[in-house]
């Protein structure tokens, strides 16, 4: 299968298909602008590094790379729900998109050197057994000086359906205790570390002083991550998204996750581009919704 993909979609010295970690099919992209890696498992972008700069996406050294399991780090795609699903005991956390095998639809490189991958996922019987709706999804990944992601979901059903979605981006930081995040000033958030209380962000930049798990809702603003330790700023712009989630598991939660190193919490922060909770999407038959993020040096 890898040889077939290479023959059909490979670009010599630019786009290479190979067996990555755990033998999962991986696409490696090398351009003068940046390098990146994407697994077909979950259409999971696991690496993005602008030329001349440090890697931007964080990956756990303890991540698993196996069917049925989400890769820990990079940009997991959460769809068609976010978080655990109402106690049914069989639905995978954050939906099935990030543990499904996506198909390659197209690969190209523009004269500007930007490489674009288009991956797709359609509903199958297994999915319909746990989420009874027909959908098709396309994921466009553009590798240039910034990482551009867009997830388009089309309702293939004769009736409307409701879904949640997130580009659950894990970013590298030098020390999460020395970062601040701007763009969320003046918004409200749900604090998942404090009984789902609704709280105001106020007018100050957001900082991480302990376990942090916040769903900022009704916000379309770009965020800027200011990383004091690495002396770097990363901008996360977005479209088609009304929610932003910020997460750091801190010490205890890191220890409780098998695929997360006990001390890895200091080197990462999630700033997630979402439509979750009250910002969930209702999609009419035949309609398409696009969620997008552009992640680049600030
Ligand atoms: O986005 C934050 C969050 O919902 C946290 O509550 C935590 O569960 C995190 O996602 C990771 O979820 P996962 O299923 O990937 O372990």
C-alpha cells in the first residue's frame, strides 16, 4: 500500500510515504519553507518545523502508535464529539476521527513551494453504529512557512445532524510556567478543573499556574502564545470556530496518563481550535461546514 501511495502521490525529495512508528503509514514533507509529518491514522499531523526554527508541535515520547489509539501530541482531530461521550462506555473519547484511517485524495506543491495534502474520511457501518449519521469529511493540510489546517464536514444524511469538532493542537514550549496566551481577554470560559464553573477571563493575558482545562466559548479571536523560555511567539489564527480550549495536565494528570511522560507537562500547552458545547454545529442535509486554523510564528 505504501508503494502504491508513493507511486501515485509521492513527489521526489518533497513528499515521501513510508512506514512510521508502529508501522503506521506516514507522509513526510520536506520543503524549503518547512518540514512536516502526517500519519494517515487519524489524519494526524505529528510534526511541523518551519525552516531555521525549532519544531512547533509537541509529541509525547510515550505516545502509542497503534490502531484504536490516538497519537499523543501533534494535532489530533476531534470529531464528531469532544471529550468523553455521555457514559455509553463504547464511544472513544474525542470521537472516532482521530483513530480512523483516512484516505489520500490529492497531493500537490505550488510554485510558492507550499505542499498541500487532501485527506478524506467517510462514515462506515462501525461509525454509524455509534453515531447514526452519514457524513463525509475532507482535511486539507498546507505545509508552508505556517501550518494551515482545514476540516470540512458534509452532511450526507437526509436530515440535519449536530456535531462537535476540534483541532486539538499540542504546542512545544520551553517552560509552560513562563508562557502567556493573548487573544482570550474579555471572554468567558468553562473551568473543567473547577466543577465546570463559568468564569470571566478578565483583561489579563492567560497564564498557566497549575492544571488548566478551559473551554473558552463564543470567541473567534486568534491567540498568540508568548513563550518566554524559548523567546518565541506562536500565533494560532482560526476560521469557522467559536470555541478555543486551553489545556495543560500539570503534574498529577501527567502521571495518570500512560502515554504521557511524568515530566512532559512542562514542555507543552494545548491551544485548540474548536466548536464544542454551546458552540456545537447543526448541519443541514447536503451542507458543508469548514473549521480552520493557521499556526505560525507570531
Ligand atoms: O482538550 C482538553 C481535554 O479535553 C482534556 O480534558 C483531556 O482529556 C485532553 O483533552 C486529552 O484527552 P485525550 O482523550 O486525548 O487523553
